[in-house]
């Protein structure tokens, strides 16, 4: 499996803490703020993970709309309002710099569903039961 953080090691504790701090603040912003983007009205968005660069100046927020419908359009709308969200984020977190934000569609749920479907196939079940 390819490590999505870097080639030799994972994120530092500092990056992990900052990512969680940003994730919690983003959830609050997406839940409570009016972002003035028509495609985001009435949509519940799950922020599953936030990854930061080692200098903490850029953050990628992995998110998915509840139910998974129109994911690409929702992420595009989030990226359009990212500068505004960054301003709101700066008021909620205590960091030296507020990172620039990039929203990314989280496809891990789709991947998990695909793996479950593979494991549910009769020929795979048969092979697993032999062990």
C-alpha cells in the first residue's frame, strides 16, 4: 500500500494535532456558517480527515457529502468558498499561520464498499472458509 503522506515516513505528531484542530473547526464552520454558495445550502458534509504540509501552511480537507450524492460538485463549491472559510478558520484556531485550504473528495467509503462487495462474492467466501 502506498503511503499518501510521504515516501519514507508518516506525518509528525505536530501535523496530526494541527490536522485534528483544523478538522474540528471546519466541521463547526460547515455546520453553523452561511457560506453563500447555493450548492452548499442544506447539504450535510462530513470532514473525515485534514492533512497538513510539514510547515502547516497548506491543508487538504478530505470530505464527502452525507449520502455521497454530487460529491464532485460539492467539493468544487467548497473550493470556491475556501478563501472565505480560511478567514473563518483563522478566528477559530490558535495557530501562527492559518493554512490555505484545499478540499478533496474522500473516496475511502467507496473503496471500503468495493472491498466488502469483493469479500461477499461466493468464490471469495469459499476460499476464506477453507482457511
